[in-house]
């Protein structure tokens, strides 16, 4: 069975004065069927966060355009993109007298394979149908407390330090980058990349169900609308990219043979 891709990227400024998130779905400059989805959540004062997130997307695009699977593994490409963005963002603080940082989550789509990586608390979800297969683990203080058994999942939702990151691009420390990959792809798989301005308002079950029941574009619209209503006037910037693998329709004029 042939598989096609249904993808969409979207964002909303929320109730903030500035949009410091960046999101993109970038096709490879030369290779058909290869693309990169990126979500970056910038932080660091007026315009600083936006510049940091913009640098993440720019560096990702440069690395994607230079990527060849015969010369470089997809994991190495994603790691290099994030480390280069880290270096560039860190250098900008000396020129702009700001304190810019950014999270990053990236997904590289190749025929028969999806590879992803993240730094910070922008997330990647992998659903099969409406069931969660895998979720990235935030590089955050609350996630550390949760994994150590010091707080419950319910306490994590309202913990006063839930926005404290243990890793980011552009910080003083070298970034922590977590990578993963799947080659067991089937129609019905869906991948959601999003900033905390979106995922904070959904549990895994609701998120997976909404993505499974709608096209990528429709799911983006529904998720943003629900997040905005649940924010009640105090919502963060929110960004997401959805990549769904769907059964390809037969080519027009093709004849089925039994």
C-alpha cells in the first residue's frame, strides 16, 4: 500500500505582545520526498527570543539543503543543525546585548523513515491512529521531578517551576539533544511537533484523537481554537506542525488488477 503525506504548520500569537515562536515545514532543495518540520520557541527579552527561534529555522534549512543520506546520517544532520543554531544564538548575545534562547524540535521525513530530535520543552508526539506510540521527554525541571518520582503527573500540570528548562539552544551550557527514529511506518501514523503554548492544554488521548479524526489542516485549526479558549486570555505563543501518513489514492485513470 502506497503512503502519502498530509502536513500542515500553524501558529498563533496568543495573548503575548510578540510572536517569538517559529514553525516551518521545509522541502529538501533537491531530493524528492525529503522534508524537515521545525518548531522553535524563542525566549529572551524584546525581539531576542524571536531572533533566536528564527536562527534555529534558518540553520535547519541550511543543513537540510546540504543533507545527503549517502554522506551523513539523519541523526547527525539534526544534531549538527541544533548545535550550529546553539553556537549562532549564543554568539548573538554579544552583538545584541540580549539573552536569547530557543527550544527546538525537528522531524526529518525520508521515504520509509522518520527521524527526530529535540532540545528543551517543545515536543514531538507519534500517534498510530489515536494511540500514543512515543512522546519526547521535556528537558525541564518538572520533567526531572516527575521522572524521579518526586511529583505526580497531576502536580506537574500546576507546578510553579513548570517553565524552567534544563536545556536550550543559546544558553551557557552545551545543549542536551535527544534523538529518535522510526522505520516501522504505516498509514495512520501521525507526528505532532508543538511548543508548550499548545501542548499545555491537551492530554495525550485528546490530542491523538483530534489529529486522527481530522486532516492536518483541520486538526491545526481545531487545536489552536481549543487552546485559545482554554487559555482564557492568558495564552502563550503557540505553534505546531502536523505530519500525517495516509493511504495514497490511486493515480487518476489507474486500473486496479486482481
